């Protein structure tokens, strides 16, 4: 897919039903951050999730590959690799980030010894 505009690929697939090869993998580096839920009374809940925000060219590659690989809420099925750990998950679209959010589960964070604020590189395969 190198050199092809991801939006052009999406247009050709969805509007003209022309099948072009999409990226089969992307890599992205960024900081881990925590989202914490709120209880019914508005106070912070113990529920929290660690995420990596995926934007830029990596997000464009996911968008181009999404048709036929998406699920509920526009999520896209991926196989993620962080360090030596690989797992199957989904990335979720984020209008605020202009890209996708990748949840990083506790077992992965513990095994790879990473946490909030750490810069991590994740490879995603579709």
C-alpha cells in the first residue's frame, strides 16, 4: 500500500467496489494513558483502562484496512504485539484523537513492565 492514499483506497473499496490490497500491518509509538470511569454519584470509580492512542499514518492504514474487518462501534479486529507479547483485540475509533484507541490489558502491561506515561511501540496486524 506504500504511496497510496488510504482515503482513496477506502473510496475505491466502498464506493466503487474495487479491491486493492490494504496494509496488513502498522506500527505506532506513543504514551500509555489511563481512562477512569465514574460511579453513579460522579466520583471516580475503581474501573480504569490503559490505552494507546493511534493517530497519523498508522490510523490511516487502519481506516484503509477496516472494511471487512470491523465490528461493533466501528472497532477493527487486530493482533497486537508489544515487546514479546502478542494478543488479539480490537482498536476503537476516537473522534477526539482523530484515530483509534488500543486497550492494553493488565497481563500485557505486567509482562512487559509498562504503565501510565511509558512510551511504547505496538505493531498491529490485520
